[in-house]
C-alpha cells in the first residue's frame, strides 16, 4: 500500500527531488538544481511511496509566518495522476500545518492544477505570475 513519509536519508531526498524535477522542471528543459530553492532546510517535506518504495508523489510545506503556511512543489508521477494521490499528499501537508499552529495556507497554482485545489477547498484569489513566460499561475488560499 501507499505510505507518506518525510524523506530523511540522502537516498530518500534524491528520490524526492528527482520526482519534483521530472514532473515540474524537465518537461520545460529547465536545468538540474532548478527544482530546489533556499527554503528546503526549513520546510516540511512529504513523499508518498508505493509498496516497492518507489516515490510517486511529493509536496512541500513552508512556514511564511506564525499564521501562514505555503504549499509548493506538488507533483505526482504522470502514471499515477488522477488517482487521488495528490489529494493524500495535500491533506497530509495541511495536517502538518495544523500541528504547527498555522491558520491558513497560500499557494501559487499552475493553471492545470486549479481544479485540483478548488476541489480541496482552496479559493482562487486571482492571476499572479507566468512562470518562464509560459505557465500562468493563480494565487490560492485556504483557511485551515
Ligand atoms: C496537480 C496534481 C498534483 C494533482 O494530483 P493528482 O493525484 O493528479 O490529483 P487527485 O487524483 O488527487 O485529484 C483530486 C481531485 O482533483 C481533481 N483533479 C485533479 N487534477 C485535475 C485536473 N487537472 N483538472 C480537473 N480536476 C482535477 C480530481 O478530479 C479529484 O477530484 P475528485 O476527488 O472529486 O474526483 C498532479 O496532477 C500533478 O502532479 N500535475 C502535474 C504537476 C503540477 O501541475 N503540479 C501542481 C503545481 S501548482
């Protein structure tokens, strides 16, 4: 069955960042390393694995303030998209946010993921930026 862990070993982090890169960067020919930012050491990481240990979904929660968390880098392996796994990772990160005492989550949703977040109770507060001049993003927010 599936389980959600927080990567801790270098090998687990390799698999975690690889999926992030493969889903969110490689299709747009972005360089290795572009899948990480300066907040990795201060963030909560979630990695969903199958019974063989393969990493098939990931997501990250960072704390913006005492009240606000931000979810970034949500990615599900293409073969497993649309099967409810993204929802499991998102809900896991929301639970972690509540444990931290956070009161709301904000995020920047890619256009293709808007309906996913809407279905999980996020409100679209408007168009924000266009990544690489290609992918329109929308700011979304949810009160926990
Ligand atoms: C967006 C993403 C994380 C969603 O994860 P997922 O596992 O595919 O989504 P789920 O199967 O958990 O979907 C949960 C709900 O959202 C809906 N949904 C998911 N993706 C959708 C889409 N592209 N369009 C419409 N609805 C969608 C599902 O119908 C489902 O609703 P239901 O429970 O009422 O049936 C995943 O598809 C993905 O990695 N996409 C490519 C990368 C990306 O865009 N990441 C987000 C960056 S902001």
